[in-house]
C-alpha cells in the first residue's frame, strides 16, 4: 500500500522550457515535498503505507518531466520519459 505526495510545477507555454528551468522547478518541488512529508497528517498515513513523492513539470499542456523524489537531493530521483501531448500522457 502506498501514499503519494505529488507536486505540480508549470512553465508557461510562451516561455522556453530549458533544462536549467526544469531542474530549478524540480528542486523547488523537492523542497516542498520534503516539507509536506513532515506534516502530522502525512506521518499518520505513513504508519499504514509507504511514501512515494513525485514531481511533475508541465510546459503548457505538455508533460516534460516526471521525477520520483527520494530522501536526498532531487537529482537522485528517477527520470521518466516526457510525453509529446496531453493525450499521450492521459491515454498511454
């Protein structure tokens, strides 16, 4: 049984989605997820389930990064492929 914390980050469609910008947003998401993990309500749920922390970065509707965050630096997370469209993400 798992309990998930998910943090969504967005880059406006008209902005450029650079690797540096994506990495910065993943770092911000990591800080937020680690903060959420310390909440008493979350700790209560963790007595019955394992924790998964995920950071998702969107550029407009396009999902450009998914990373599982572990208890450590964001760069230690697992990378998943980016989806070319919202439909591919929803239906693949």
